[in-house]
C-alpha cells in the first residue's frame, strides 16, 4: 500500500530540489577561480567563485536563467550565450570575474546557435563554431582589438567544434567529423595568425577528443583521448611537429577522460570510468608512472591540478549533493578540504550498482534503489538523456521523490551511452531506439527476477533522449510497461529535423547516418509516432513551447494522432526551452508534482480493475 502523495511545501522531496546544487568549471591557469552554475536563488545562474577567499558572487541575472558558460583559463572572464528565453540562440558575451559590464564579442554576426566556445590562455582569442545552412563554420575572434572582426578558418559540412588554442594563442585546433562522419572526430591544427592549415590527427573510424593544450607558452602539445583501441585512452599530440605519444596506463581498464596538465606540463590528470564509477589518476609523462589520487567513492565530473601538490575536484553521490574537494597529494592521512558544502540535506536512499545481460549477451549496467520494506515494489524506470552521455551515481531529487512514496527506482546505461567503449556507444548508430529498448527490457527483467520490481507496475520515465526512449519503448514493447512519463521528448524524428536549428540537425545526421531525405526509413523506424497505434498504457508528456532541440510541432502531431486513435496521452506544456525545469527549481517541483498526481491517478485506476 503506497503512502498518500506528499504535497506539502516542506516535504523532503521538495527540499531536495531546493537545495543549492552546483556544477563547476575550474580556471586551469588560475585554479583558485572557478565558474559555478547554481540554483541557490531558485533558478540556475552563473557565479564567480574565489576558493581562496571562499566567496561566491552571482555573475548573471537573466529571466530564463543561465546554465551553460565558460571561464577563461586565466580566470579573468566568464563567457556565456546571451539567448532569448532559453532558446539557445543569440550571441557570445563575457563579463569580468569580479563583475562589470557585459560585452558582446561577436556584434557583427547575426544571432546563432553556439557549439562549445573556447579562449586561449592569455585571453587574446575566442573560438566559436556556428552551424548554418552551409555547414559548421569555425571562427577566430580577436579579443580586445578595436575594429577586429571574426575570421572564419574552417567550414565543415559535418559536425565540428572549436577552435581551441595553444596557451599563447598561436596554434588553433578544430575537432571535426568531416573525414569519417557520424561521431568519429579528428583534429586539425592551424596557424592562428594566417589561418593556414598545419597538421591533422585521425584514427580510422574512431573518435579523438582534445582536452587542452600544454600551459607552457610556445608548447604546441595537446592532451587528447582516442577510442581507436576500443576504449578512450589518453595521448599527447604536438600540433606543430605531429609527434604523437600514447600515455601508458598499464593494465588499467575502462574509458579515460583527459582532465588537464600539471603547471610544469610534466604530468597529466586522468579520469577513469569503469562500469559507471569514476576514479582519478596522475600519469608522469617522463617516467610513465601512474598514481591513484586518494578521494572518496562517488562521482567526479571536473578536476584540475592546483599547483604541484594538490588536486581540485567535484564530488557527489546519491545521498550527497555536489561539493568541491581539495586533495593533498603529499599526504593521505587527512581527508580532503571541502568547499561549497550543502547544508540541511534530507536523508536519501543510496543507489546500488548491478549488471544484467541484454538479448544479444551484452553486459548492461544499471543503478537501483529501494524504499524501506520488502519487495517487490511498483517501480520507476528512468533512462538518461543524450544518448551520448552516461548515468553515474549522482544526487538526484527526481529519483528520491519516488523512493519517498514507496516506489523502487532504477536507471540504466543503455547502448549508445558513453564510457563503456566504442562498440557499445556506436551500436545504435543508424538504428536508433532498437538496442536501447532491448537493454531496457533486459534491465526490467532483472529487476523483476530479483524481487525488486512488480512485473505489472513498472513505469518508464526520462527527459530529452530519455523521454524519447520512454515513448519508443511503450510503442515497441507495450505489454511490459504500466505507463510512462516523458519530458522534452522526441516523438517524431522527421518533423523534429525539419524544425530544429542546424546545430541539432548535425547531431541527428550523425546518429541516423544521414538526413531524412537520405535515410527516411531509418528516421521513420526510430520515431515513436510510428508505433502509436500499439500504445497500451497511459502516457504523460511535459514539453516546452520554446524548445529548439525538441521543437513543439512534433509533439503536437503525436498528441493529435493519439487523440484520433483514442489513446490515453496527456500533454502538459510550459513556456520556456529545452532546459526548462532543469534550470528553474520551482518549475521542476511543479512538473514533478504533476507527475506524482498523474501517477496516483493511474495507480488508483489500476487498483479498480478486476484481476
């Protein structure tokens, strides 16, 4: 018997949403300065954080909030996209770390959707890639010079991003998928002053990601990772000489992300991910010695060297929100110093790690948590967004709300998720939805077989790509699910492609293997609207009217077809963009209260049906 819905203002699940939550980006050249994204005012904005003084200052104040930003390597400026009501279209601007006037850095350009800006180590150049009808245009933008305009150095018909820069700004680097297509990227170096192409680093049908250049002026070495071996492994590439050096990690398994250089550029900081758990390591490039950084078990998202003798990192787990830790490398006796530690955190249920086998024998990782008492329980089955992302052990108010109400909670890293190897990630390309749903079905069966989930009370949920998978699984395997709740979903890949900006179209092309005119069968096959006639359980959709990533028309088409077919589909609209309740805390609470009320209505109706 489920408890009555907890709807009071001070319920634990609402207090979790209202806790100050943070995302952190360190200024690698000045690590006592950091950019913090926080919801402490009730809506996510950017903050300048001085660790040495322990002072957090709000840097942006915009009606729809600000989630995406960047701090310059020297820590002097904060950069962000000044868009309109969360539509992710506008201009790149910057504001001094200490506060001051907001400056538009590209006033001569029309409004654009931005792909990953970057700044060199001395603050002299901004790099932006702008998707348009002719491709992905990469610009170098001089900073501080009167009358200097953006200069395009590369156009790629396929997805690309950059330029990133050497510390002194003399070398530029573009990351492009033009050579291999899909999400297989290679690196191309340029002379910043002339725009002349210098060298290229490519691994056949593999992905190379650049992390950052050496912090030493005149040093053209860039720290990067490649999955040519089947997993992401670190390397160092000299963008002027072409010399490539693999970083030897011995028998360490899993994927690795390159987090950055030591100040003297003799060591590199690496983040290992294996079965959705994270661990930091330091590699000495001269001796090839690899040393483990001593830190608590949990999830690390950002890290950098702080001088030669300590490391800064962000840490969280399912019961503890994100905070910054400073780990002393010389001493393991004392615990790390903590910064921005959340206070008055309601008690939460610990996530547990498990694995199961999918229909083809592939091992699939999942997280799960249970409420007090003996199972099986009605269960909320969540899928993460992306698909090129992964679900880690994180503090998640949207999972704990269900545990507070007597539901079990589970989430899985389906095929297409990153950090499980190249083959695992690329398995879905050109066949979206198929293997993801196979993996979801396998995880559901594991939950049932292990006495966690009630077989007739498993409900799907997810946001963005996870919302897409909610709709798609309910159409492909309608007999398995008691209902679904999808946020900012993809319902029809064809009309989505027609309405979205070029930046998002490039991602769709990479996933599907072409445009709708080239791969119409794949787009139709992957679309939940194709299987709407099979829908057999109630479905709730929460969608943004100003969403450019998953535009409203494709959901309107789904809603109209559902009504014509007599399906139980309820659509709730909100007025902002894709980030929506990911930015606005009170909107997130309102959305989850809507979900909770909907769930109790559905559960109530199910209990009245004769066995």
